[in-house]
């Protein structure tokens, strides 16, 4: 019996410890007319696109909400202000493509911003983004604002080809 009691006392010490630090997050505020505001704060990570001239910031939840920001640049990714363009616009460089997915009253909504700007601040192996723009979803013009703290720039690469 004493052995069981000792094991039960030691079990909490065997579990995972406190995380070293909170995960890096990308925050968004989505103003969905007429009266709804959706707030997202999701873990963020970056991956390079295999095209050699894009960085993808992924901020996704297992429940389905998320933000994707693709930064297209010319020679190298530096601090700059990127105009937001639609995903089909493959010629504009530098440019940012921003996709948003969220749930409102248990109904999924998703759209791409088609106007606005994303300010990129790169500091060595980290990047911070802030931005605002608008897009259309279900014939409704929706405004979104986004901001991150310093997100580590990863080394992984993925294909970032646009597919309809």
C-alpha cells in the first residue's frame, strides 16, 4: 500500500514540465458585418516556398480556423511593406497573399484578402508581420487585421503553387 501511495505522489513529477515559453502566435481581428468580430490567436510557423522567392507563414488550429500569409519577394526577404494581392495575381512582386478561415456560429467562412498592406520586419532569423486588408466572402466585404510577434524563420521548404 505504501508503494502505491509513493507512486501516486511521484506521478505528477514524471509528467511533462511547464513549457519553456508560449508558442509564437499570429493574431487576427476579423470584422464580419453587421455586428460580429472574430478574434483569432493561433500558433505560427514559417516555411520557405520551393520557388525560391516566397515565405509562407502558417497559423492554423486543429479545429479549422487559420491564417496563411505568403510573402513574395524579389531577391531576398527584407523588411518592407508588401501590397496585398489576390492569389491569382502571380506577377506582382513584392506582394503578400493572405488567406483567412474562421467559424462564425459554427459555420465555416474562408476568403482571401484582395487589398491592403502587410508590413514585414525582419530581424535576422525572425520575422514580424502586421497588416490590414479587405476581402469578399459570401458577397460581404470583410476587414481583417493581423499581427505577430517575432516568428522564427524555419528552414523547411514546401510547394506553394496556387491551385484553384
